[in-house]
C-alpha cells in the first residue's frame, strides 16, 4: 500500500490506528470480537492487528472502499446504526486514547489477497 494524494477515484483503503489505554486492551479486543460483525455488515475489513511487541496497545485495521462516495455512504450508515453506536461505539470510546486514519492505494505491482484462514 502507498499513502499520499488521491491517485484516482477508484478503490482505496483506510488504515485506522487506535492507541488503546494500556489497562483496557483486553476489554477493547473482546468488544471487537463480539461486535465486529455489526461493522463488517457495512464494508469489507481487509485486516485487523494488535501488537504484543514494539508499539504496545495499538490496534490497526484496514477497510476497503470502492471510492470516496462509498466511504461517505458507509460512514453515514454507521452513524445511523443504533446497534453499532449503542453496543460498540459508546462502550469503547472511553478505552481509546487516540486515533489516526490514513488513505492508501495499492501500488500497481501489488495484489492484495485474503489470509489462508481467519487469525492468520
């Protein structure tokens, strides 16, 4: 993936990085495991990682969008999804210290595949 200015109005990936309060990491991951299906009902999750070495208490997830209009529609739908807002967003907001988002595109010579199995 390459970050930087918009290359075209096609497929792009949003890389979302959360810094979780150190004592709340386990609780955050449990909430994600329990309610992630509410989020993936709106758009494709490409990957989700947390770190045990290096930068601690970070969670990174990557979402695929067909274009910026698709992302806008998904963000609007999520804001109006009562289950997502009530069961996940409200309870996890106090667990998060900060968030960083980036837009990335596949470089021309790269193909993005699915892992061989969940948790891979």
